[in-house]
C-alpha cells in the first residue's frame, strides 16, 4: 500500500470519535469481521489508527477504498461542511429516465477531459442521493485528498448540494460536469447555504410542515356572558388571547420542526417621500439598506416570538415565509421599492 494512502487512512481514523470507529469501519466493509475482532478499540486512537492501517496494508488498500471511508465519514458528519444549493434548468419540460451508470460515465468523462489529475468517487444512499467526492489535482500534481469537494445530487430533481474545497477555481468544472451528466441545460447558485444539509433539503423539497400565508384574520365569535367580576373577565380575556395566538402561530408555522437557518438578510431599496416644497432631496436616488437577522435556530426563534409576547400575531409574511422564498429564489416588489433576500443556514 502506498505511504500516502496509509497516512490518509490513519488521519481519517483519527478524525472519527473513538466510540464510533468500530461502527464506521463495519459500514465501510473493507475489513473483514475477523480482522475487526483483532483491533483493540479501547486503547488510544493513535494506536487504533496504526492497527487499522496495518490491516489495510494486508488487504492492499488503495485511494479508491480510502475515499469510500471518507464519504461515509462526511455523510455521517455532514454538518461539519458548508453546503450551497444549486438549481439546474432544462431547455424544455421533457422528463427522462435516470440512468445512474450513464450519469457516472458522463460525469467522469466531462471532468477528466478538463483536468486529468482528479479522483472521483460515488456512493448511493437510500434517499436517492448520490454522493460525489472529488479530489482535485493540477496538470503537474496528483490530486490532494485533503482538499476535496462534495456534491450531493438527488436524481429526478433539479437540485444539487455542493460543498466546495478551498480550490474555488475548480467549481465551474464541477458544475459543468453535473449539468452534462444529468442532461440539464444550465446551473445557477441559489442564495441559500449552510451547514445543515438536511434543513436545506427540507426547504427545497418542501419537506416541512410550515404553512404559508394561510391565515385570514377571523373575528372571535360573540358570546353573551353573565355579569361577572373584573378578575374573572381578565382571566377569560387572557385565555382567549393565548388561544388566538396559538391558533395563528399554528396556522403560520404548522406543528412540526422548522428547517434550521442561522442567518437571513434583506436588501431593501426604496425611495424617500418628502414634501416637494421642502426640497430636501436634490436627486431622486433610492435609499438602500441591509437588515440582518441571526439566531442559532432562526425559524424556531421567530415561531416563539408571539407566544412569548415579544411580537404581535400574526408575524409579517416576510419573516414567516422565509423557507418558501428561499426555495423560489425570488424578488418581490413592494409599494415602497424592491426587496430581495439572501439566506444562510447553519
């Protein structure tokens, strides 16, 4: 086994929490059950990694097998990467039957025609997700296995999630290969990115229970009540108000967990309105500002505002419809100007 492959496997094992090394090696499947029985998983990680490397040498491991372990690691700890959402478009509306073998062949051919020194690995998962690992080289250097790019493509959808390496100059090559392999016409980046890959998928695939702009204010039914003390009336009013807020919150957010977003920014461009006689503004130029919201879990924080009494119910649709607007990659025109959004999740 090549020394660089041995060192790469050793470092991979060191990245895995010790309690999970056995499970991850079993999922890898490169080492037999008998070989795994010989490893002492209760010793320090450095010694475990050395034993794993020794067994891999007996099995003549190469970079292809090591890359599979790296994919497994990144699939389990996917939140340690920053993911960006890309949307592909077809020239027409025709649909085609997806052929994974053909996809892999076209992807490799396109990428290697532009860059010879590149390592490409694929792994399929149960949710029709194709994980693609790319290690980039140069015309004169072998691929750097420590600076890899990942692309997660769901067949029969126009969406792909990309975690680029530090070599951003190779990103256009990756995008071109994805477009050609999936038989699309072009690709563009959405203003939606973050560490939580599952939350990004929930947004673009609409796999969350949030309702959007479904609330129509309804007057509370009138009731005839007997004269009662002021304290009892206050208790009833408070209870009715809590029920009203809970009902509106449910109609806006639903009863399920929200996709995890940490940062949202609004870019506002609007015109000042002033008395013409005052002549405050000599030039009619738009006023631009940037409004930012941040939180460890932004949508859940917004959901808790009205029950906590920190905001009036219902919240503005500009805040409650953030996932839907991110998915539609939209710009909306308001009476006072143009409002566009850039969103980032954790």
